[in-house]
C-alpha cells in the first residue's frame, strides 16, 4: 500500500514516497480457529496413542502444536513492520521500522509536573 505524506520541514519535497507493509491474511481470531481445529484432531489421536501404549507421543504432539501456535503468532506480529521509501532530487532514503514485541500490561499516563 503506497501513501503520500508531507515531508518534514526543511527537507526538499519528495518526488516519490511510498509506505510498504507486508500482507497478513490471518488475524488472531483465524489463528485461534486453526489451532482449535488442529486440537480437535490431535486430542483423539493422542488418546489413541495412549491406549496403544505409546503415551510419550502425546507430549511431542502437544509441543508441536505449541510451537506452531507460537510461529503463527510471531508471523502475524511481524506484519506490523513498515518500510518507507523517499526519493528526492538528491537522496534515496529507505527507512525500515521493525516490529517490536510490546508488553501487554496496561500503561498509565505520566503524572503532570507540579
């Protein structure tokens, strides 16, 4: 997706400016549905392995599902990376803003100075 914005003051007007973002088709809700669907398959399979005496396989199946969930969530989070391309008469600037994992704790506003 390309957007045009005004340059900061003091810089020449860009000839071309684009903001590139990766496409992520899976939302958090879709990822949860995928994991629930796989869980519906893995649980009966795990019960079958336990009844057959191969109970250690169930731990590996759970670990595999946990790794898959983590990989899907990390991939979805990395979709917030933004690359900005600015082209002026003299300079080609490519700026990459990487996604940073954020804390989920609520933040309080800073107290106003007295």
